[in-house]
C-alpha cells in the first residue's frame, strides 16, 4: 500500500474523506441529488475541471481534454442514497430521517473526485470523461444520461463499487456477465371481504396470497434448471386492516433475478400461469404486472484485461480476485456496457467490526481507506488504458 500512499497522499485522502462524510450526512434519493450535485460541481471547479450540471436532472458530466485525436476513457460514479433510516451511530450519520447512504455511493463520488484531482494534477495521454450519475438504486439514471449524450466520443468506460466482502487493497473483477436482470413484479389479488367468522361468504385474499407465495418459490426450486441461477424474492406484502375481517385485497411485490434471457422469459410465463390457475381455483381476480428492470453488466474481454492488469501492477497478483460467478444483484452501469465496451470492478472495503453487516443494511459502513485505493486505481487505470488504446 506504500505505492498507493505515494500517489494519493494524506492531504488528498483527507479531502476525499471530508467529501464522503459531507455527502453521507446529507443523503438524497434518486433524481433528488441536488445538494450532492452542488458539492460535486464546487469540487470540480476547485480542481479546475470543466463540467456540465443538470444532466438527467442532477447528474454531472466533467471533461479533461488533452488531445482531440487521443482516445477517451469515461469513469462513472453513482450518487443516490436509499430510503431507509440510518442506525450506525457514526458521528457523521445521516441528518435526513429515512434516507441513508447504505450502499457506498457517497464513497463512489469521493473516489471519482479523487481520481479527477489526480488526473488533473498529472494528465494522462488521452481524454477523460467523468460521469456523476443520479438514481442507480431506483430509476436507472444511466439511461437518461446516455440519452443526453454523455457517451459521445467516449471509447471505453470503467466504474467500480465499494464491496465489504473484500479487504481494502483487494480488487475483485468478473470477466463477462457480472450482474443480473432485475425485473420486478406487482401482484394484486382481489377476493371478497367478509366477516372473519363466515369464510364461506367471502373469498379470502390472504389465503390465496399465501398459496401464491409458496407456488412462486416452487418455480425456482422445482421448475427451472438449477444450473441456471435465478431468484424470486417477495419483499412486500400487504392485506387487510383488522383481525376480525376477511381481507378483500392482498398485494405482493417482488423481484426476479436472472442471468439468461430464456430463464427470464420462463419465470415471467410461470408467474402469470400460476396466478391465473390460482384465480380459477379460488374464484378470485389476480392481476400480475411485470416491470422490466436493469439488464446485466457485461464486462468486455479487453477492458476486463485492462482492469486486471492495472490492479495487478498496483496491488500485486495476490490481491486481484477473479469473481467466479455472476452476482444476482443489479447495477445500471449495464446501460453503459450495452453501448460501449467497459468493465465494472469491486473495491475491497471491509471494515473491522462490521463483518456481518451487508450493504443496504441500516448499519452499513466501510473502511474509508478504500477511497484512496479507488481513486488511485481509477486514475492509474485511465493512464494505462489510453496507452494501450493508442
Ligand atoms: Ni450500489
């Protein structure tokens, strides 16, 4: 790590920590990252990087131009927080009730600003585009940013995510398919309400919902080839208002995670068939809505190799980890890799005492040394990549 500290000294490290903590205290949800956006713009001005604000509402596009004819590499950070209450007890914990940076996007912004500062101080032999993207957790902010032209003239793109399953100084990378399709569904079961003591006069939406939940779980465990990964999770259910009445309506919401397009289609068919059969069986109406989510992030071979080689050069081969399987998590960086070649990596950020606290948990935190690692890694990756692209 001595070489990393030589590139990003303690002064820069502290600058990034301050940014991260400021954003952490004032988390903002998807497309509402106004304060975060202002802070980024202020810092980019301080560094001297020209940029456009208000891209896809709250996003920012920064540019470091060196040579028109040289290749252009984009780096991307997401900016949004989650709608959950923070329970870390940190001195810089969220000051906004019900909103928290529980996925490390506060760190991603600090990392990208750190990388921008390093690259501005010692420009690479190519152009760099800095994409600060809103709404990764919900709303897919990458898409409108692309529609507003952030990839124009860009050859390749890199991004990364803080990952507490790995130690600081470790970089984990997956060749090829890295994340999953993340479709979601809403199911509304309409029965007939009635008195709790006279079920024969009613159609109980709660009992039908219970059957439906177990049937949906059996799709993955009994009807699909186990060698192709998939998950159905129901994360929300709501029915009834009082203990002595039969509920007329039940609502289920969940997510479908798949890697293969054929499995994705099969699951949707099977959910619809199950709902339709149960509605006949129980004499209820069941409406199923499927909402397409993010596509998978696909790390292209050449950019995977670029990312790998820079990690190996900086951290040594033992600290570069090949991720063996795709994750069933989602990541809207996928929209970028649909357009141009790129690679998305994981920055090790495990924090002592937080071994069992996952991201998206109200107690999530990470080792801030990962900020320094991330900034050095992304800036050096750009330097290496523009040389190789020439
Ligand atoms: Ni995230």
